[in-house]
């Protein structure tokens, strides 16, 4: 099955879309990839700091929400990254030229839009295999009207 363009799934634009494409998606999972470029807006001489991995994870979660919305014939909505639990990176930087695969698995989605995802970033291990580069549990929230929620805390 062909996956939609990542820009149609996330409520980001321009340079803020950090993922390159969606590889696969289903009701509880999404897999995306990003090639680390030396000219990335967050790159240094060493590559992109591993701390950016949490944003890669968040954008993969946003893409999952967008993919689900498109399947239901709904518009893609803005959500909020609430935080992460135990983000662990096994690298300091994602090296220029490396190809990252971002896996997100939904473990919770409440009726009020609160969700939790187990996330993992894999990269080439240099020997033709795959190595886990970062993991986290990420908590997100997608209210019906994000602007109203930000203004007055109303989740309706």
C-alpha cells in the first residue's frame, strides 16, 4: 500500500517537517524515516544532536494521527507533545548521511485525546544491520479544538 506524503499528515510546514516519509502505518503503529543532512537547521559539525530524536518521535506520532484522520475522512489536527518518560539515546549525535527509522506504537488513547506511544529510533549499525539509537515513551494530547484549549483549557 502506498503511503501518503508526510507533509499531508503532519500540521507542520517548511523546514519544520523533519521526517522524510512514512514507510508503513496501521491502526496502532507508524514507521517513518529521516535522512540526516549536514544542512539541517538543527545540524552542527557533528550531525544532529540526539536530543532532536524526541521531535522525530513526536512528528511520527503526529503523522500517525494524521493518517488515522485521513482514513476517517477528517482534517489533520494539531496536537500537543506533553512530554516523554525515560528518553534514552545511545548516541550523542545522529551522523550526517545516516538514515533513521522512527517507530511509534500506540499503547493508550483515551476518549479525551490523551495518548501514549512507545517509540524507537533505529539506525544502520555500520555492518549492514540495524541498531537501536533511542527509545522513549511519549505522551501526547489532541483536543478537539487546540486553540480553544490553549486559550481557556476547554477540551470540548
